C-alpha cells in the first residue's frame, strides 16, 4: 500500500532565525490527514539536509514523496540540481557537485514559488507602509539573479510577471525588476531619474528571508540614489504556508488512484 509524504526543500542558512522562519512556514502548512511533512535544506543545516529528510519520510513508511522547492525563482540553479539529484531531471542543467540521493520512494517535484500570485500580494503588503502617492511612485523589485544565461532568463521572466501584478495591485507609476547578478539596479534607477525626477522610488527585495543580501548588498548597490526601503522579505507571511499547502495538495491528489 502506498503512502505519500511531503518534503519541503529550501537553501539553508547559518542563521538560526532564517531556519526558524522556514520551519514555522512548513509547520503552519496544513496537510491531509496521515500525510507527514518535513522541512529540509540543501546545505548549512547539519542533520537536516535533503538526504536526512528522505530517510526520515521513508522511515515513516512513505513510498511517494511530493517535493516542494521553497525557492523564490525557477531561475535558481539549485532547483535544477536538486531535481537532478532526486532523479527528476536526466542530466543537470549546469555543473553541480550534488550526487543522486539514496531513495526507494517515488519522487514528484512541484514548481518553486516563482511568479505565483501570492508573491505580488506579499511584496505589496511589505511596501504599502512606504507608499504615499502611488501614482507618483516607481517600484524596483530586486532579485538575486544568475550569471548563467538560461537561469538569468528564468529569473527575469518570473520577476517581470510579478512586477506586472504588483503595478496593478498598487496603482504605481511603474514597477520594474532588476537582478543583482548581473547588476541591473543602477541602470534602472538612472533611467528613472532622467525620465521622472519627481517620482519617489520604492525598493522591494525578492528574497525568501532577510539576510546578507537584503541587509547589505542591496543598500550598497543603491548608494547615491534616493529611495525608500525597509528590507522586508517574503517570510514571515502566512501566504507562504498556504502556497505550500496548495502546491503539495495538488500533487497529492494526483497521486491518488
């Protein structure tokens, strides 16, 4: 008899608070009765890596594992390397040190968050406190990006979709996306400064949780420009738990014969 379990995979961090916020989001995700759910990490969280999560679920008798990649973009090279190591891709899309995981359970991998409508909803909830006259405000949505063309295109496609929704939600004069890798932030801000010098600029980080990039890298890249910024990331927010529920739930229903 088959039994389904859910494995939520995120990158991992040395920050205990980063890990706690991810764990809380997973814990708050309601699963169907009898479906265990675990949180695991690609790296940096000893004893709770992906193989640990697989072993724990299989130890509970799970024969079908629904994997939810808790990453903000399908442009993350980590998403593809994890899929490869899980047997969901025949070959890695880029060079990786990740080896195939040991498993007996069948694997079903969901999409990362990417341009799901909840992203624009969360970002809008974060920047509303910065907004005064949205018709005279321009929002810069900043994401990590990639040095690899294939993954950079995926980042941009997803972020541009989020930007379009965010503009409609807030009634802003403009919303643009910019990557840190390669750095696109200053080009956008310089263009806005020439086009509409009287408009205010709001900066929104597209990161799962706060940390080095939200606290240090983004402010450093934007030195010399006037902007409003609170550094708030996607977590903590209940919509992340609802997204996990929905993503896993759709695949769980597909597993039912």
